């Protein structure tokens, strides 16, 4: 990966862009190879994510990962420079405590630890089911934080049992919908897509960045797996 260019007389003054994966690790993700497909898709997308970041010298991309099942926990708790980011395989078991995950994310969107120079955070929610805890309460706490309200929020639904209404509420933009991955090939395509959303988010301009994001067309299923 190429080094970021520097300006004459010193380094570029970049702004932090926090990218947070919010991943469903409930028991249903253990069926039909969903969690394995997700692990593989994110791992394969990391080089594209790093390339997209290296092309945006005005942004310092910092990555974290939180999973939710019975409660929520940080898998990568510290903001990690994307060039140092490595994916840790997740395992699936338990319930779907999405509200707990959103509350924990909201606690990280204060200033501090967030910088007032930061670009809008990018929050990527991936889920195949329905919340089993207080999703509304967690969502309210996320939106109560200024950086939570300003965040670009994207959702990937895995399979036809994912709660599309909950994912739409997470996104929070009337004309934006979650992308639907019903097979491993679609999941790979959408994970690659969200990994490169660094580019539009790191180039702030007038208008709604969230509304300007358009999802790629789905790819047809290949093989026998359909979620």
C-alpha cells in the first residue's frame, strides 16, 4: 500500500474518521455458514478498505469492532489505524442484544474521546435477526450524542429473517434502505462496498452524505446456499 503524501514542510493535517463495525453474533448467525461467510467477507475486504483510506490523505481512518449476542462486547476496543487493522474471527451464539451494542457505541461518541475535528463517524450494522433487548432505548442514546446523530449509518441485512424495519430505523434516512445479502456472494459484494464508503464520508460537502450514498446492485446467487 502506498504511503500517504505529505505537504512541503511537514505532514498532512488529517482529520479522524471513526469506522465502527457493529456485528450480530447471535445464535442464528451460526446456521448455514453465515458467520463464516461474514468473517471471510470482511477479511477479504480489508485491502480495499486500506486502499480507499490511503487515497484520502485528509482522513485518518480509525477502525473498531463491537459484537452483540447476549449483551455486547468490544472485539477491537481501541480506535485502530486502518493500516494496522486485522480481523478477528467471530463466533455465533446467544440472543440479539442490539440495544446494548448501540448504547456502548454511544458512550464512545462523546467529545472527548471523540475529537471536535473528526469527520462524521461511519457505523456499519450487520444483522440477520430481530433485537431481543431494548433497541429503541439504545438507538435513542446513540442519537442523543451529537456525533451519533451526525454519523453515517449503514446496515447490511443477512438473510430474509433480518428485521428490515429495525435496520431502516438505524439508518434513519427515509429514502435509504439496508442492503440485503441472501447468499455469500452478495455478502462479499456488500461488505466490500461498505468498506470503501470511507471515500464519500471523508470528503465533506454541502448536502446529506447519507442520502448521497447509493448501494450497488445485488449479484445473483451462485450455488445452493440461500439465506
